[in-house]
C-alpha cells in the first residue's frame, strides 16, 4: 500500500499539506485552492504553481507544489478589466 501526500511549498520555505492536486501555472489562494479566472480584483494574495516535484519513500509518495507569489501587475492581467495602476 502506498500513501500519497500533496504539499504546498511557499516561497519562504513553509509547507502546508493539501488534499487535492494542482497543475503548473495554476493560480491558487493562501490555502492552495484554485482561483477561478477572471479574478474579481487584483487586490488579493495569490500564488502561481511554478514547479512540481515528487519524493518517493518506502510506502509513501509526496507531491510538492512549489509556489511563487504573484505581483500586482500579474494579478491585474488576470482580472476582467485592466485597472489603472496609478491608483494603487
């Protein structure tokens, strides 16, 4: 029997176990849940899955989803309408 584990790896090195899998370039919230596009506002904290790695131990497989913090400009491109960045 093999135990499968999924983990988020945040930019600062913190980890968090999740129960679902993610894909490369998927945009997620602080808890690793996928965000639906277009985003309602660029004023949020969001991460992008930039890499996926796998660790195999005896009886266990760990899938690591490495995240990168998205900038305001990145989030603005994911919103319904482009917001003038001079207001931020």
